C-alpha cells in the first residue's frame, strides 16, 4: 500500500491550462484588435468576474454567505476618489492602495461579523454595508449624499494619449480579474484550501480535526475584502461618478454577483466564469426591455435554483466528469 | 541573438503600424460618411424609463414619437440632408447604469450628440462620460446647481463639451417667497431637506435657502438633513410646532412627503402653506394623497398655459399637452415640454453647425444657441455660469376642480409673460 501518490492535474485540466494561456494572451492584446466600446465592456465583464469569483470563495468555499460585499466595492470606490482628488495619487496606484485599505478595515470588522452564524451573518454583512453607506453620506468633502464626479483631469492624467489611456485602464481590469482568479485557485490548492473544504462541509467536525476555523475564516474574509475594494476602485474609475446609493448598491454589486455565481455554479472555479458570460449575454441582448429584463433575470435565477441547484457548470461537470481547474486531489494507486 | 533583436523590432513595428491604423480608422469612417448620399446623424438619449424616477420619463414615448415624425424628413446642414437616428437608453433610475449606457452610446454607437434628462442621477453621470470623451452633450430637467457644482464645476472654467438648460435654486427661492407673501401667514418656515443631491443644495447655508429667506424677513427652522426614505418625521414636526412654523417647505421624494404629511396630520401640525419641490410635480403623487393633496403648492417649470410655441412646428404648449392627454388618457406632466425642447435645441444646433463631422464645431454651435423653445428661451451666452442656460419658472397650487386636481399658476413674479391662473388658497 505504500506506493500511492496524490494526483491533481488531469488531462482536461492540462488542456484547459493551455487554452487559458492562449485566451489570456489574446485578451492582453485586446487593445489592438477590439474597439473602444468592446474594451470598456470587457473591463466591466472583468470587474464582475472578479466580484463573482471572490464572492464564490466566501460563500461557496468558506461558507460565509455575505450579502454585503457592496460595502467593500463602495469603500474602494470612495478610497479611489479621496486618494485621486485630495492627495493627487495616480489613479492606477490608488486602486492598489484602495485594496490594501479595504483589507485593513476588514480586520476589525471580521471579528464582529463572525459572532453571527448563517442567516444572521448574511444580515449582519448587509447591515455593515448600510452603515458604510450612511457614513459616507455624511462626508461632505466627498459630496455627502449628493455624490461627486471624478475631475476629467484625473482620468486624462493617466496618459495623455487616449489609446494608451484606455489600454492601461483595460489592462488594469484584466489584471484584477486574473489576480482574483489566481488568488482563489492558488488558495484552494494550498493547505488552507483543504481546511476551507472541510470547514464548508462541517464546521464542528473540522474543528475537532484541529483546523483553526477562526484564523482561516479571517484570512479569507480579509483578503476577499481587499481584492473586492480594489475591484470597486476600478469600477468607479470607469463610472467617473460616485454617490452613496450607487457605491453601496446591493442590486448592482451583490444581487447581480450572486445571480452570476448561482447560475454558473456555486463552489466551483468555473461557475463564476460561465455565470459572468451568461449574465452579460442576457444583459447585452435584453436590457432594453426595461422591467421585463429584470423579471427575466429573476425567472432564470429561480429556474436554475429549482432545476439545477449546482448551476450550469454543475450540470456539465456531472455529465462529463470534467474538472478544468486542478483543485481536487485524487489518490492514485500504481496498477 | 541578432535574429531575436530583429524579430523584436519587426513585432514592434507591426504593432505600431497596426495601432496607428486602428487609431486612424474612425477618422477614415467619418471622412467617408460626410460624402455619403444620406449621412445619418446619431443622437443618444438617456432617461430613467424604469425605477423610482420613471415618472419623469413617463411622457418620453409620446414626445419621441412626435419628434421622430418631425425628423422623418431629415435635418438640413450646410445644404446636405442628414437622416436622424435617435437611440434611447434606460438608466433604470440608477446612476451606475446611466454612466454605463452613456459610455456605450459614446463608444459603441458613436453618437454625434448625447442627450440626457431628469434629475442629477441621470444628467450628471451622462454628462461626466461625455466630458471625458469630448462628446457634445445637452441635458435638462435638473436644477443647474446640483448639475454644475455637483459635478465639481468651476464657474471660471466651465465644462468643455457638456451643456445644460433648466432653472436654478435662486428661481425656486424667489417663487416660493412670492407664494408665501400672504397677509394671513406668519413668516415662519420649517425646512425639510434630505441628505441627497437636491437636499444638500437647497439646504446649503451659502447657496441654498437660508440666506435669501433671512434677507426677506423669514425665520427658517432647519432640523438638519434627514436620510431619504425615512419613516419617522416626529423630530422635524416637533421642531416646527415649537417654532410656530406656518409654512413648510423642502425638496422631497414623493414617498417621504407622504410619510411626513400623514404624520403631520396625526401629530396635529397644521401649516397654512406647504410648498415642496420635486414631490408634488406629478398628478399621480397628488392623487395618492387623497383629499390632503388639495392646496399643496410647488414650483412649475412648464404647463399647458405657458405662452410658448415649439420652434420645430409651431405647436403650442396647450396643443402638446392636450395631444399627450388624448393619446394616453393620462394627465399632462411638466417634463413633456422639456423633452420636446431638448430636441428643438438639437434641431437648431444641426442647422447651424459649421461641420457635422467635427464635434468641436457641434459644441461651438451648441454654445452659440439662442432659440425660443416651448419652455422659453435657451441661450447659453446669458447663463448664470458657463454651460448653463436658464428657463423661466413660476409657482402654483394644486386645486381640486370637480373631481380632479389641477395645477394652477398663482405667482408669476419671476416670469410675468406667463399668465396667472388663480389665487393661492391657504390650507384649512
């Protein structure tokens, strides 16, 4: 029995890695083959991909179902505005600083939220986001309840040439999405990843096996908060305007994100990617229908939850047995 | 080694030339369009078709139908006929979405002129996207202070490509003061200002209500900014009662005013005049208040009784409003006139622009506008600040006539050319 080994990559996963690299190369070169509008849309897609991947890490792998991630999106957005407008920090650098600030502010918040379990935790995160919204509505330097616009000079200051500027903003979005995905994949392949899987399945059982539940959750929550804040900063660099209601919008930054993760497949790496593509396909084709569009989104979500609780990727994986991202460990015995 | 360097250079040259071609492509396309048989002018229009602000866009379909008929034959520019395509996008009453659709109109649809209407939540994100991209942009239906200062505007510099027409706070204040000039009412005012774009501007100690009210001899009780969608106005009502306020004013959203007005009745607060901005604009909001809607007063930006005609086809204000009423069976609303006027300005700009291919020339034509529209004169050379043109504003009261509420103009001190329709009656 001594000769077993642990295998993680499969043939499909190796093929996927190759395809992913090719896709990534094509995306890096997008400023040369895509139009301005496409770049902007891709930027938005990447930010939603990052938000959905991060939310999926919290809810799908750590069991922290948060409906308050808009707290960090908005915080990151406001941090960008404050840094760029008052301190004259270069906007792209400000995105990084906003991410660090988001992680720092999550450190004292996490212990408070972790005292709540399950549904109470979900409500607690939402309350936190509302506290953020109301607090930023009181900061008159940032426009209070009225909101503020990013001066055009801040954006044009990124680079004087429009092509370079738009390419740089686009690459930032791509970098954020890749960073979020890479972070989640690497984390899940690590020791912490094993702990997370155990944690998700049973908190009590994993604690009795000696897993430091509290420390693991804290690490995940704080790093997700940081990356979400950086994504938020990028989102509002594209929007150019921030107001408390827009920054801490539960619909835009949490409901849509949950929709993406749910239809794609919670608890899988592939789910949020597929979900993001489906969400944007629906939006680009149906958004002009007004309220009908939102009703269709709702109907799709209900249908998927009832008929395919594991999402679109769940169905595919079940039928084909594919695992594109090598996270699972398989014990292989020599024949 | 030499090989590597050479390929590197080739790649770079390749990328550079591709980039240059890509950059030049839009210019080439534009160039060809000017010489096309029937060039098409693209207009992008963003408004809150759905969501809490939908009342402002309720009449859009009716107005756009009329405008499309007028534009069906195209617009003349420098002896050439331009077909007009209007692309309408819904902001879903969400500033995030407004910014997204505006940017899509600019980058994907490559509109020549971007238009936006209704409240800072639409006009500001739309104008911000246009400003960064240098797209000509005209907006309306938002007091100019939240538009101009809310976007960080500097009166000395103004904006490059974004223009706005509407009235301002000073007009609202002057009209409200004229409404309140009544011998039977004490000059004690209670102010209800929310913590949002409008509330912060109206309640601002320097630019808002407090100073002019004090100058006119009114005492203002302002209990501070409340959070929109508040469910308890007891603190405000108590403050107004103890100050003996006989007048109540503010700028509220309809649900907040409904809450306040119900609680005022419960707690025995009976002001003689209630003049509220924004909340009392639409007949539907008044009807929702039932009997207690009678006698409330508000600002009036446009009505069927305004003595103006459309520069497009000579339609009178009355004919435009009646057309809406008979087409939809709904009562007329104030935004109808401003939607129509927005396209009047576009048509005028197209006629005068030196070169429709050049956004600079279009911007120049917008800045040089002096046009009598269905909402009054739009002229950006006379604005209170750069990029802003003011239209006349009057004040009036909702009065029950038969079983319907009518918005009657009761003061016209700011715009004497608009006739008064009745007298202000005090609340019981």
